[in-house]
């Protein structure tokens, strides 16, 4: 599932649950919301608060992703550069190790096959 599809589903679920639980809460406790002396419809009161909450969550998500995303990106750049330097310095040793492993692996495999046949 893509990030944006998951995000849209999370927003829809948040709005739906806020509406359902909000209406139930307002009816259960018989709460009436007034603004400037006028009674606000329960659906409008819950809808405005739900949309404001979703906007605040999206702003927080953008901040968190940008901060941690840049931290993870910088960490991966540092680890990648260390790995490239290590491979660049030790490539002859690594090449010899891979050749030895390939040579000994084939002999061990053929010995095992001979034992089981």
C-alpha cells in the first residue's frame, strides 16, 4: 500500500471515528456548543474540530518526517561513505577472500554430494 493511500485511509478513519464518537459523546452527556451566543449544530462542531485536528496532525507529520528523514539520510550517507572507503582500501584482501571462498566452496560441495550418493 502506498504512503498516500495509507495516509488518506488514516485521515478518513480519524474523521469517521471522531464523528461517531463525538456525536455519541455529545448526545450521551447532552452537551450543547455555543459560539457567539448561537447554538452550533453537533455535526458542524465535531467536523470543525476533526478537520483542525487532522491539519495539526499533518503539520506534525511533515515536521517529524523532515527532521527524521534528513537524519536518516545523513546517517545513510555517512555509513555508505565509510563502506565505500573500506571497500576501496581493502579490495585486494576482499578479492582474495572471495576467490578462496569460491574455490573451497566448490570442493566442499562436491565432497558432500559424493558422500550422499
